[in-house]
């Protein structure tokens, strides 16, 4: 769990003051309580939950797609769903079992269900949805994919933050708003990138993916990752010369001419590395240190995230992936050999294969980084 820098906390507080949903912390107080929900009849009960899911408990807007299916679920399982809902007010309420049993109520997903819990008691129950997972990842916490395990973890982590910053987060509703701030609000995302090292998946186009930007409509143009330096011929030349004029990718080591021959001669992308310390500020470009030749595939992968991945990070990903492919290969080879000879666990022991010299060391991926300029 990361400590939260003062810039991020201050940013959140000033945003939350104007956040339209900040005055909705208690907006279901009159209805989400044991007295009300156990007193209303079937029709009213169904309508209440239909409404609750349609408006996403006033927190999220995603319920419209699900609302009709969900109403059917409640209609067809009314008695059981009512008992299930009223359990949340019991003294011996078991949260883990409750989450496991969610699967019995089609279209009442973990998001809506935990918003409901948060409305039951905002001091006791957190909200778990995609935004929570993404937000927690930014503060350095990865949570389980199974909902019940993930939920206990969310409670634990968010409780820690509430204890740690009691002046900022008074309950689980507010820390949920903070998760939204980190992943869904431009200002919050910017601070998360700058102070928490966050990355966001990017759908932006690379400058190279557009041959003539003038042909594009104004709206589309805005989605281009505008980076004038990557297209500036003088800066490009300086950078390519600096790397020995070899047109080799400095991430994966590939040379396009090896694959495409003459056709690729003199072709390479140039990527603009923006030093972390300079992000968000004006700075002067240094074509030797800030630009680097990369192949189009690696270039696209660098730009998959906002801000761009670092060269080192992408090299690391490629190295890890090679290892994964290698392990899968070895496993399938072992499984294959077992099928040939169920009694022998070692494929090399099989008489049919004994004569074949294993050539595994040849395909072992290089664990050393691909050669690259010592500057990087
Ligand atoms: Zn490459
Ligand atoms: Zn780039």
C-alpha cells in the first residue's frame, strides 16, 4: 500500500467538494434499512431494486443494460432474494457467504451488490467494481480475481487508508470516490501518473499510423498522440546517427531489413522518451537522449499506455514473455512424452526418443538484455 502524496490528497479534496455525487452519501437512508425493506410488499420491493440497479445506486450509470433482466430475476426469485437482502441487516451477517451467493441472482453483479452494501452502512462496507480494481492497482495493491476474496481484501486495504488519512476519507463511500478520482477524472489521472507512477491503457493512434494528418477530421486528429519530435526529420536523423545508423530496434533488437529486405531499408520509427522528471512541464528536447529508434511493433506497445511505457519496462515484458513461451513449450513437450509412454515421466527415457538428441539449450531464450546503447 502506497502512502498518498500531499498533492494527490489535496487534489482529491478540492475535486470532491464540487463532485455532484458528494452530497449523495446518504441518499438511500430512508429506504435501505431493515424497517422499510421488510415492511414493503412484493411489487414495491421489486420496483425499488429495479430502480436501484437502473441508476447504479446513484454512483454508477451502468445499470440500464441490466435492469430488465434483473427485474425478472427478482420477480422469479422474490422470496429468496428478499431473504438474501434482509440478511445484510442481521447481527450475524456473514459477508463472505453473502458474496459467494450472489451468483444465485442473475444480473445482480458484484458492483451493484456492493453499492447496496455501502448504502446499508458506509462505515462498514466498501464498493468493489472495475474502478476499485484499477484504483487499487495504482496504489500498489493487486486483488484476487475471485469476488469474495477480493472483497475482503478491498475492505482491508481501504480500511487502512481510512485509518491513515482520517481527515480525508471519513468512510468507504469517500474512498470509493477517491478510486474514481484516480482512474476516471482527468486531473486525478494526471496526478496518479505524476506522483504514483500510474499507467493507463491508451487507444491513441501513433503519429506514424496516419500518413496525412490533414486528411483527418478535427475530432480524429485530437486522438493522435501528437509528438512533433518523433516526426521532425532533423531530430530523427540525429537520433538514428547516434545509434550507429543501423536502423535496429533498441527494444527488441530486430532489424526490419532482416525480414523485409530492401523494402525496409532506411525505415524505422523514432520514439520520444519524455523524462519522468520533466512530465507536465516545459522542457527542451535533446535528440540524443530523448529520442530512440524502435520498430513499429515495439513503438505501438510503448504507446499502449499513458504515459508511455519506458524502454526498460518493455524490454522486461518481452523477456518475461519469452520465458512464458519457453515454459509452455516445455510443459507441452512433457505432456506429449507422457502420452507416448504413460509409464515414463521422462520423455528422454522413451526408446523411440532416446536416439533423438535434445536440442533444448538452443531455444532457451536469452536472459541477457538485447544489445543496446549503454546510455539507456
Ligand atoms: Zn522492436
Ligand atoms: Zn513514440
